């Protein structure tokens, strides 16, 4: 976990905290066994009590965020629902090669309790609750975190080539609240719950399990690393099995909660990002 006031990295076990004495990039640059030894060496110095003082920042430093799409049947159906290009998504779901796209630079990512954004020039927007793989430079799974891949369904639905505009903008990606090492979390499957609160009431809630994925974590990581290198590691969001129906859209002022028993809870408010031209086509 990364904490403000100097961006100190800390480790936590059973409610006890210790400073790591390094960075996530340091851990992910080397082999998995060395990263585990570094973390375990820091734990004997852990102290009980409240978390270190300061805001919790996204648990990344130099890592890009990438994402996979159409990895669940519900995701495929949601893309067909919003678009006139249904066969395209059928092909991606059934294909050997997955859809993998760039999601965010590290400095655009928000963490727990920091608001995510919806585009002001979009009329249909949803959170996407996902498990994020924290991969080291060799492509091994160092750990897991929760991710929110905010998406404009209206923009992507107009034309699949608008995917970057639907997915990549300020505050479009949240991860956190922390990274759970792979040896502590186990291999899954993981149950992921999504809840949206509006004016203090539940506006949407659903759950999914990574057991419903059409692809394995290892398969997605392997494709990402086929022609890309990540010397400081990378985070790969693995797709969502929770897609709200067409009558739901996120609004400024909403609160989004993403939960997983093994990985914690990621909470973000919602704000509008950018401006809408008078003649904006929001679908």
C-alpha cells in the first residue's frame, strides 16, 4: 500500500504495519521469490495500531494500466446490447487472441476514496468492477488488486473504433485499496461485487465470479507480454462480469463500491470530467 506524505510504501499483515523500505517498481523488477523475501523481511518490524497517517494513494508507482475486454459472457452481451456491431464482439469472445487495450498512465489513476470520472460528453456511463493482475517484469503474477474501468457505453456503442475515447480520460481508472500478494490471496476464483449508491440508496448491485471468465489469468498475461516489455511491472485489468442493464447510467454524486472477500473494498465517488460541446453527439 502506498501512503501520502512522501509516498511511503507499507506492508500489512493481521492489522500490523511496517514500512517496506523500497518501491513497488523495485519489487516488480526482479523475480517473484526475491519480492516475496523482501516483503517477509519487512514484516517482523510491523507494529500494531492504526494505519500510517496520510491519504492512501493508488497502489502503483511506475506501472501502466492495461485492460482486457469481452472476457465474460455478460460483457460480450453488454457490448452487443450497446452496439450495432454484435458479430465483432462474438468473434473476440470466441477468438484465440483476446482484446487487450491500454487503459491509463500511472499519474491518471485514482485510488480508494478518490473520485472517478464520467465524461461530460457522454450520456451513458458505467463502472466496471474487475480483478487486476499485478505482474512483474517477467510476467509472473505478483499480486491482485481491485480495479474500476470506467466506460462510456454511448461512445463505444457509436463505433468500436471510439474505444480509446470511451475508456481513456482523466479519472477513468481506479485501483486499490491495496495489493494482496499472490501467495496470500491464492489463485482464485474471486467473487466480485459491485454496488452503486445514489442519494444514500442502492441504485444498482450485482456480483460475478472470475470462475465465469472465458480466459485464464495466465492466458491474458501471456498475450500482454508477447510483444511488450514492462521493466517496472504492469497492472492488467481482467474484464468484468458485472454489466448494468441499458436503463442504468452512473451520475455525478454517486458512490461506487467494489468488493471482494480476498482483496478488500474499493470505494469512489463520481464526478463529471471535461465539458460537453453544445452539439455533442452522446448517442
